[in-house]
């Protein structure tokens, strides 16, 4: 009988106090727990040490691959399972890995299935139930990449017939906050790899890539079988693709491309009649002053998404307090057709196209803001937040 091989589990964390205990509890059977922590400011490190994990403090430097490689450098097991703080290892997965460790393996990497739960629902369709190549032999693998890091192995890849569970967010606001950070990193990676594309190519990617993302998720991978969950998340991931390429445009522009606030207010917000956008109650005539004030509402697209994430959460709460649960037909209209109309109004009727890429980017983003509002309204009125 060959000696049983050891398993190290590497977890990446930063401010994961609400979720890290569930993750570590599911892998405490492993021979070694290693946490690469991005300088958490909550109780994450304390909780990790309660589970006997070895914590490696390391300020994030812009690459998740670097974090994973650091964890493997400190690991002592022949095999390393790389997971995140929002992952949960199932008993079936544990049994499959323990059987694997009992005998020599011909592969350097094993793929396994990752079951994503979004707002408490297991998303079997739409591309959320996918394989992850993160059970690796320590001496044969290095990770590469920034956001979507991948193992580069000296050897073959096998498949493990088992699942882990993935609980990435407990709200749409958390989803947007997370992907606001990721799209910044991904856009920087694109600038480094692609350089500065010409305006025609950027325009094409701003329109074509989000559309392809939605079609692939909702149609090709049958996200429509998940009902409104499938529709919302297909549109949201299309929005993430839009934000990524909008940030690529932002980061790749020449430094002297003009006043960053100049085009920001050329297109009206799609939120109306809610507390976020208030109007004075006037008793008397209204006159016009023939003069302008300048408005600089944000300094970057990251800041824009942060602000709209907050304001649409407030707006959705206002809608939920004023209205009953939305009908499916009404939701489809506001998630699909209303954003198209808003884009047309801003880009075509109000001649946003005359602003060049500024006009295209902000017309698309304002349309997505309306999706954010109504998706969050649906989230609040569908019967409460499901645990993630």
C-alpha cells in the first residue's frame, strides 16, 4: 500500500468575517489549512486561527494568481485544494478527495464542479454550474492571470466527480460591489495586454461583448430555465462585461483627453420620482436663469458604479415600500425593453452619439442603472433575502 498523500487547503480572504467559518468548517478534515489574508480589518484572521489555520498576511498587489502561488509556496501537502471564503466543501467532495489521496495519481490537476448559489438558488443553468481546475499537485503547478487566474501545469488534467458549493453574494448590491472591484482589475489587465485599441474597435466591444455574454448565458446555456433568476443574472453579467470594457476605455484614454466631468452629466439618469432624485415643492412661478453651473459627479467609472449601486438600493427600497410585488410581465419590461428605450432616447433622440465614445459609454451605463434599480426591486419583493 502506498502511503497516503497529504492535502493542504489554501483559502484567499479579505474581510470575510460573515462567511469564513462556514468555509473552514467544511475543510477542517484536511491535513493543513492555509489562509492568505489581504490585511483584513474585521475578525477574519481571529476566526481563521480558531480553526487552526496558518494565516499569511499579504496586502493584495493586483493579482489573485500571486495570492494562490504564495499559498502553495507555504503549503506542505503533496496536493493543494484552492478555494475562496465563499466556497463550501460538501461531504461527497471530501470522500472523493480522500479516495484520491490514498493512491498515486497520473494527473497534475483535477477539475471539479462548482455549484453556484445566487440569492439562495442553485443555478444549474446559465453557465453557473461549471468546472474549476483547483485541486493541484503542489510541485507541478503555477497560477497565472489577474482576476480569472488559471493553473499552468506540467502534466495532464483529470476530473473529480464531486461538487463544492459556491455562495458568492447575499444581495445584488454585494454582487455589484464585488464586480466593480474585479472589473477594474480586469480592465487594467486588458490595457496591459491589448494596448490602446482604436475607437471603432472599442465601440464594437462595448456593444458586442455584453450582448454575446447575455446570449451565451440566457440562450445558449439555457439560463431561461431558471426563470427570473436566470434573466436577472444574465443581464447583470452582461452589465459586468459592459463595465469592464467601459473601464478599459477609461484607462486606455490619453492622460490629456479632457475634463473628466465634461461629458458625465450630458445624459439624464433613469431614476425618477424616488427619494434619490428629489424635486422642490414649488408654490409660485418658475423662471430660468441664463447661466450654467458645472457638475462633476464622479471622477472614475468605479466611483460611478459605487454611487449608482447605493442610489439604486435606496430607490428599490422606495419602490418596494410603495408598490406590491411586481408582475412578471412588468419586470421583463423594465429589465429588458425599458433599458433599450432609455439607451435609444439618450444615444439617438438626444444625440448622445455626437459625444463619441463618451456618449456611447454613458448611454449604455445609464440604461444598465435602470436594470440595477428594477432587479433590486424584484430582489426585495420576491419574499425576502434568501441566505447565501
